[in-house]
């Protein structure tokens, strides 16, 4: 019988609401209640994130700015201020890490906490929400459940500023009607694959046998089969290793020569080097990515010895491309780190019935 819980744990998932846009509205009170779209003012970039007022018009993260402008002509477009978002994220982290020694950051705006050591974890979630609002000036949505997968689903059920608890005996009823894409690990391509088999919801997914799921998704299939049945044995992962660091920018106009690309790439490289210093990592590979005017994308990389001159490596990579058809985006990244003892580094792009809070009762 699926839905069984091997052992009792309590996980909290904290998700800052429309984080980038909320910081902009915090710093500029005149933007509160208005459709704020973070990602730049020209038509060539993509939406990093947007306020809930903008989402009401159909604007979403990763949407081209030009399309966002069509959907929401009255939108207020602002550039990304990554360093400011890092500051506010650090303020939030300083609050939640005081409640559990086991926490896992997921980018600037999300975190998991293992709160199993509390007899009643509900007041913890409520206090976190109160303190983040009062001390940081932001709202967050919190999910509380007996595993990480369900905690994240819970935090998404009642946004913004929600607090949802999913208890073991409720899990299957909550999961049943959800769109299959609500399950961690099922992205757009997987959804398209499943839709070809008329699988749109978690309940539809239950029709598949374990063998069928594994055949479709390989080893990941075991996890997906279990997650859709309320089972997830993952624990908190402290100090998740960073695999790569990158920055990219969409150009205001198409560029056709390497001489014009190089200074842009150098600026991005300097930002990446700064990030590497903060992460205390040493990279062995640099990658240069470009996107042509027709939106085709190409990348080249070079592996180097530690201590190499990154400027020289970058120049060689820049010279390796043909720019005659025009390019609209440049990206610089590093990977293949020597030092494995580092923390997480994630960026929000520059590149799911509702449950009611049943009160302050122990999760059981």
C-alpha cells in the first residue's frame, strides 16, 4: 500500500515570494501593488521574476521581455540587482539557520529545514514567517510535512504568504489532483512525454507500474514513482557542492565582430571571478556561450592549469567564434573545480485543492 511513512520526520520548505520583485518593491515603496518585472528595460532580455500583480497578466519567469511587455504594457521593468538580492537573502538565512542546524539552501530564495527535533513544528513555521516579515520586510510561503518533496509542494499550494501543512494521512488526497509537473524531477520535457500517454495529473501517473516508470525515466523513475505516492527518503544536504558559476547578458543590439564581444565577455568574466573568490573555489575550465541573432546557441570551452591567465583564455575563446551573422547574447562560465569544500551558488534567471492551516498542532 503506497503512502506508507517509514519513519517520522518533519521538514519545512521556505520560499520567498516573488523574491527579486519583492525586494524592488521593498526598496521603492512607490512600486508596491504594481506590476513589477525584473529583467531589464529593453526588449532583448528575459524576465528574471515578476510581482504577483504582473503574473495576473500572464507574465512568467524566463519569458522574453518583449513578450512580457505585450502581455503587460503597464508593467514596470527594472534591471536585476543581484548584489542587493544577495544581501536580503543573507538576512533571511541568518534568521532561519538559528532554528535548525540542518538546513539546505536552494538558491537565494528557497531553503529546506529539518525541524524534527521540535515536538511541535507548526509554531516554528509561524514564527519564521513573522520574523522574516518584520525584520527583513519580505513575505514567504512555508510548507511543512514529513518529507522534502511534500514540504515543497505544500509551500506552493497557497502562495503568496501561505503556510500549508501536509500530514501523512492527507498526502495522497493532496497529491491526487495535482498536475504531474508539481512533482520534483518532472520538467517540461518529461511532462510532454507523459502527456502523450494521457498522463496529466498525479492520479494519472499512478496508473503506471514501477517497471514502466523506470523504463521511461531510468534510475530517476524509482524516485518519481515514490514521490507521487508521498514517499521521499532524501535528507538535508549541507554545503551542496557548486558545479559551475556563470553570468550572461543579452545585448541591446546585435554584434558582428569579436572586438565588440571581448569587452563584454571580460566584464562577465570579472563578475564570475568575483563569485569564485566568494565561493573559495578554483576552476579548471572556462566556457564561452553565444546566442546568434536567429537564437541558435553555441559554446566553446577550454581546460587550463590552475593559476592560468583567464584573460588570455577568454581571448582565445572569443577568437574561436564566427560573428558574421550577428549575436544577441554572451555568457561566460567556469566549472571543473579543484576545491570540493564550498557552499552553494545559484542564480535566479537573468538565465500547485488548497489546504487550510489546522492550527498549532504537532505534525502527526
